[in-house]
C-alpha cells in the first residue's frame, strides 16, 4: 500500500508472532471499540469485511491523534499470510496488529 495512510511495513513484520494477535471478532470488537472510543467500529469492520479493498480503510479513533487501518493482507502483499484472507486491524509498528476471525 502506498500513499497517505499506507502500510509501509514489510510483509515479514506481520509474520513475527509477537506482532500479531489472533482474536475472535465478536468478542474482541465490542471491548476494543470502547477502548479506542469508536462505538461504531464493529459496524465499520462488518462493512469493510463485506467489501474489502486493496487500499484498506483508515479510521480516526476517538483518541487524540490516533487512527487505525482495516486491511486484508492477501489484497495488499504478494506473499500470502496465514489467515491473510480476513480483516486485520493495524495500529502502527509500535502496537500489535489484530487478525480478526469469525466463528462459522
């Protein structure tokens, strides 16, 4: 991804186990949305999940100067990641990324 809000991290960063947390979306999103002061985050994730784009979606949180990015790694990187076909939440290199999964 290039341009404003682009993920400038190499795909290898996302392969490091300490950089990614795998979370069940239904359990994780309600609490996380309160933490980042973004009450409609679960709905935004569902909308992005239904129609993901290679450029992802930048979302400003309710916390000063903070934003997050929704993206699907398999649409961004040539190299495929484990669970790269689902929605991930990227907060920058100083935070873990969250790989969201849904129970079928």
